C-alpha cells in the first residue's frame, strides 16, 4: 500500500503550537501524574484531532486567540480514552512505547485517564458555550457506549457488519465528528455549517477506523506502534474478519469461534487466520469502502468557498486512507 505520512509535514507549524498549548495546559502537583502525562499526553501522538479542530475553526472564520488551547480538549479526551482502552485490552504497547498500564499499573492508568477527562471538561466549561459543552458530553457518553457494545461482542464470531459499524461510529468516529462540529460552534457558525462539519468529521472518522482495522492485519509493529493481529488476539471481530467469515460454512465458523474463544489456538493458528484474511481480497474491498467515506467527506466541503484551509482539510481527509500508522 502506498505510504504518505510525509503529507502531515505541511502541518508542522500547527503541531508545534498544539504541542506548546498541551505543554502549557498540562502540569500537576502530583509527580506520578506528571510522569504519566509526560509519557502519554506530551509524548507521541499524531495530534490529528487538535489539527482537525484548528483547521475546521479556521474554515468557519474563527477570530479568537484561544484556538490551540481549545484544540487540546480533544487530545485530552482522546488520550483519556486510550488510557482506559489499554487497561480494558490489557495492552502493553501504545504509540510505539510501553503503555501506561504496563509501566505504572492499571489503577494509575485508569486514574490518569479520569484526570485527563476531567481536565478536558474543565477547559470546556471555561468556554462558557453550552452547545459546545453539550456536544462534548453527548460524545463521551456515546464513546463509552461504543466500548460497552464492543465488550458485549468480544469473541462473537457472528457479529454483523451493522453492529460493527455502530461500534466504530460510537467509539471512534463520534469524537472526530464532534471535534469538527465544535470547531464550527466556537467559530459561531450557522446551524447548517455545524451540521456539515459534523458529517464531514463522521465520514472521515469512519474511514479512519476502517483503515485502523485493516492496518491491524497488514502493518508492522515498528510502523503501526502496536502489535499486528492485536484485534484477533483481543477477540475483536472487525470488518476484515467479518467479510472473510461471510465466505465460510457455518460449521467452520463455529469451529474457529471455539478455537479462538476458548484459548485452543496457538501462535501458528493466529498466523494462519491472519494470512487467510490478508489473502482473501477483503482488505482491498474495505479500503475502497473507506475511500467512499473519504470522497463523501470531500463532497461536503464543496459548499465552502475555495481557500488554503479547505485544501488543507481535503489533504488531511485524503491522508486517512494512505496512512501507515
Ligand atoms: C481505541 O480503539 C479506543 C477508542 C477509540 C475509544 C475508547 C473509549 C473509551 C475507553 C470510553 C470513553 C472514555 C473516556 C475517558 C471519554 P481500538 O481499541 O480499536 O484501538 P487500538 O487498537 O489502538 O487499541
Ligand atoms: Mg484497543
């Protein structure tokens, strides 16, 4: 697959200001919290959500001076959710580094997730914008629902595509969607513009997670920053596997479910299953579905006049299906 992570270089000036704002907003009088913050929040991270917020607000004509600080709200929520997610998944690796739960234990990871989420809420309250606040609380509620749905479907080899889509929309796309919509809200945009940005973020967010689930089958750990085949190991039946299973006999699905669910599978069985998915043609099919979401997102921006920032958003949108990590 074609790699195009250099595409993000054009946003380096934004990344610097986002990182500066994160550095300014984050500090704790508690040494443990500072250590986890330096590791999980200030360390690695693509900063895609803050970048989307900055670009979307500019597209909507934001005139204030707080945009980078406000953009960090979405990185705080994202980081909080990953800290919790890694505890749920018992994951040892995140963003190419040992996870916080691996280094400091689950209790510290959960509490620091709570801390970051509370910081995001405090900063959002400071905005004194009820619509903004409402969107954020609706978003975190929905993200939590997404995780609960995902948990309910762990090791469910009969999960339907519709159920999978509901999970990825809730756990991932909704935050990206509200990032874009909130940017329009703080810019004082009209209702239709807020809705357009919400839909733009939703389509881009769906494409993002579809690609994440493809990369889980094909990337390498050094690039992706987390182990390949992690979803299957965690009992997460994502779209690549759902499509592959749709070509198998029911008895074979039952056999595989029993094998992987009840710890009867060894490393070779995992390798084989991953290779079946890789060679089934389903990954290309999903990639073209992701492309359809990207194209739909691009079309939404047609209603905005031509500008440099619109080009930037279109480039970032296109990046979602070429990214390698
Ligand atoms: C990673 O997905 C996890 C998420 C996108 C969402 C996690 C959400 C919560 C824990 C609930 C909300 C929590 C807060 C604090 C608002 P993934 O498991 O597919 O990705 P991965 O492979 O990188 O772990
Ligand atoms: Mg996870």
